[in-house]
C-alpha cells in the first residue's frame, strides 16, 4: 500500500501540516496520531463534524453517509472515513462553511 502526502491547512487557525497517510488508513486517524487536533464526532461517516474541503488530490470516501452528491462534487470530504488516493491538500474545519453554503439548502432533486 502506498503512502500519500496529505497537507492539512486552515489559515484561520494557522494550520499547515503535511502528514503521510497510507492508502488503507483514514486521514483523520493519522492526523490525530500526529497530534493534530481536528474537529470530529461520530467517526463513522454519519455526521459533519470532520468535514474538510479538497483543494487538490483525490480521496476514497465511499463509506461516508452524510454528504450529498453535489456536496461531494463541490469538494467536501468526510475525513474520518476518507482514504487518500493521491497526494492531496485539504482545508479543515469546514462544517460551518458547508452549512452556510447555498449547497446545503439545495434539495437533491
Ligand atoms: S466525525 Fe462524524 S462523520 Fe466524521
């Protein structure tokens, strides 16, 4: 299994760290192993506490159950059940950004 470099950024809190995440490990778990404190809740892909936005790269978040298709297409990811598929950059702490976005108020239809 390859390792990928995952850069976690958030300008508001001065976060800019790069972690090595194996293809078969969740990004949030490895961030916590590296003592990076990120928001989390259920850790099962059911809530929105750990939402980040993909700035670049790809993840496999097929286990998540919270985000709708258009939110995934807009780049949001549920980091507690996201495996890296490439080197990537994620902007963390995006739960409120998601809720404040017009996407959140759009229905699926
Ligand atoms: S912590 Fe609940 S979905 Fe990630």
